[in-house]
């Protein structure tokens, strides 16, 4: 009779609805999550514009080939090698100012004793 009472209690427990954060004291973070549609999330997909396109007219092009195997040091001089990675190394040259020193000559007129100074050419005004 004690065994029958325990079996009845277990049957009731099995027929009870599952505990969820809505009907029990479990926190919402431990509730069951709804299954998605099976597609990967948008974050994991590669999107256009994820890399910088190669420059259409590079100044120089360096083709680097291996001469020796990095593992066994075997000669790779006659082995056909294919391009594995291509990238642009952009070097921005140091900015150096283009300085034009303008010297305006002047003096004193021997005839009228007036002072004079040459006028600055167009585009080379002071300032």
C-alpha cells in the first residue's frame, strides 16, 4: 500500500505540466529556448564590404616565392607555386611642405628719394 501510494505520486508528477519560468520559481534565463529555423544567424554570415578591395593600379608588384621548405629545408626552386594570399601594402609618404621663399627687393630712388618695394607676384602674396 505504501508502494502503491508512491507509484500514484510518481504518476501525478509525470502528468504535471513541465516547469517553466512562468509557472515556477526558476529564473527566466534557465527557461527552454524556442528552436530557430535552423539557418545561421545574420552575425555569422560574411557580408559584402568586409574587406578592402585591391588597388586597381599599384605602384609596384612583388611576387614572393619560397626558396626552401620551412619544414625540411628542401629546395623549392623548380616547384610550381600558386598565389595563396594577395594584399596591398599602402605606404603613405611623409608629408613635406613645399616652401617658396619670396624676397621682395626695395630701396631708395636716387631721383626723388622715395622708398620703393617690389610687388609680390600673383599667387605668392604674403601670408
